[in-house]
């Protein structure tokens, strides 16, 4: 399977880059398209639809094909994958419909392939991505291979979307189902944030909204722990850019590594915070310290292990990295992305997302936050 990647700063430039990529008789069948929210996605889709290319598309908080990531651009990964080796499915969500919708789509995928692998993208920040995972596993079992991300967005907006040919979903899910008997798909998710302080108990919560921690109002407790600002100084932009990434909670799991649950939204009236993923009442959490160079080293080591144990070769790499990592780590990510791409010496495209879906070390498929997820594809 042949692959090529490129980055462009306009729809017209995207069209030129695609024509250039196809000038040597390369005929892609699939395009991973990661683009800023501000773009005209209808016009962008048309560039690929004109050539009969299937689109796996997400909006972003930044996009990249190497260490020099950009903002307000598009990153594209083209593959000439066998058309018999993949199918697409999508559906709009209504609140609470995630589990059943995902189960229905997974049942359809099971009819297509005996060994399906799921590339998943979701949109809308209140989407319960854990229910999407559970829905797939209700059909395929806990060993289902699921990789993906929640679409990203610019700091100034709460809007995001996933898209494919003829469709743009502002609250929905997109599946690219790959035939695992024809294409090897392997991946690893890595966090590296270090816990700090005592274990605390979520004493009151509903879905993603945490109302009390150790019997104290969640917002007041997090402000006290962070010390980033006072209640009077707090605003949404400051919360996202500074506070949410300075002391994010880790959700301790019964099995496997803890998963991050940074808070993206707060509500002063109810003294509660909305985390990027479900935090059940009674669950245990610890806060985390901001990252250093060793977080990048942890990602690189995890990818080296993936290469040595499961994926010695790759035709292409899809890379999901949390928007919080961009806010917290900045230029440190350049070394990470370039090193990972060089490990397999294969075309790569990725974006900064609101959450990363992958199996955690020693555990199951999870919605990860403030993590990176590297997915490698190789034709058998």
C-alpha cells in the first residue's frame, strides 16, 4: 500500500497538492483529512470527491504532517488502500444515543468483515465517547480493535465536526471500518503526566459533570489546588488556556493505567466542572503535574516498543495528539512527532484532538485525554 502526506493553507492549495501527489499514477482511495474549523468543508470535500476518494475527516486544534505543526491549515494522508479492505459508516447523535448507535454500526461492520478494525471520530464536546466504545464492544467483545479521536476546535469556539463524502456531522460519529485480514492496524496511547497529591473521591457527579470532590464543591476545590486565579478572575478563555491543563485530574481505573480527565468547562452557579469524559460518582482521582521532556521520551519509548513487538513496518501513520498537549508542551512536541515518523520512515498526518480513543497499557479500550495515540497501518 502506497501513501503520501501533504499540508496546505487553502482549498486551492489542497487541490494543487493533490494533483501533484497523483502526477506519478498514484491513485489514492482514502484520504485522512484534518482541518481547521474555519475552513469551508463543503469546498474541501469536493476536492477529494472529484477523484472518488473516500474521506475520514475531523476538525482540529492544529494539524501536522511532521514536527512543524500549523494552525488554520489542512493535513492530509492519502492511501491507495484496496477498496475491498474498508467501508465507511456514520450517524448523527442525539443526547444519550451514543451506545445504541455505535452498537448498530458495529453490527453492520461485523457483517462486512470477519475481523473488523475500527477507526472512529466523534464530534460535539458533550458526546459520550465511552459509550461509543462500549457500543462497539457490546457487539465485538472487549478485545475489539478501536482507534480514533474526538474532533478538535479552535480556542474561541466550542464547535467541532467530523465529515466524510457528502456529510458533515456537528454531533455524530464517523467509522472507517478496515478489514483486519487485509490490513494490519496497530497502535499505542501514551500519557506520561505524573500524579501528585493524595487520592480523592468524586462524591457527586452526573455524566461528565463533577459537582463535588471529597464533599467540597468541585470548582472551589480545583481553584484552591491550582492557585492559578481567584473565582472573580476566572473566565472561560483562562480556564482552557491555563487552568485546565495546569492540574488535570487522573481517573484511577480498576485495571490498567489511569486515564486523564481534564476539565474543559465550569459553571459558577452550580460550583461544578465538566470533564472531558465521564467521571462516575464514587470514582477515585488524583491531580497531575504539567509535563516536561520525559513525557516526550515516554511517548517515543512506547512507539519503539510498538515497532519492536507488533508493527516492525508501516505503510502509513495516523497520529492523534491531545489539544492539551499542545497547550502544555508547545515546541517539545516537534521532537516527538519527528522521531515517531522517523521510526517507521512512513508518511504521517495528525491533529490535536479533544480526546484519543485507544487501548491503555494493561487495560481496555478507553477515551484518553492529554495523550498521544500513534496508529500504524501496513498492507498484508
